[in-house]
C-alpha cells in the first residue's frame, strides 16, 4: 500500500516540478518516472520496517 502511494505521489510531484522548471513533455515524463521510482523504493523500505516492527 505504501509503495503504491509513494509511487503516485512521486509521479505527481515530478510532473509539477518539471512544469515549474519549464520542461517539455519528455522532461516531465522523465522527472515523474525518476521521482516515482525513488519514492516507491522509500515506500518499500518503510513497509519492510513496519512489518518487522509489528
């Protein structure tokens, strides 16, 4: 659940950040992909930590 949420938040933030910098569609897609992957991995790590604690 946290992985999906992290990925979606990363995609949304990536698109917004690329638009603010004046990027074209390719820049927006690249930024959204990178941030989606990074926040998805953070969500995965958080899920693992929470499962180990509980």
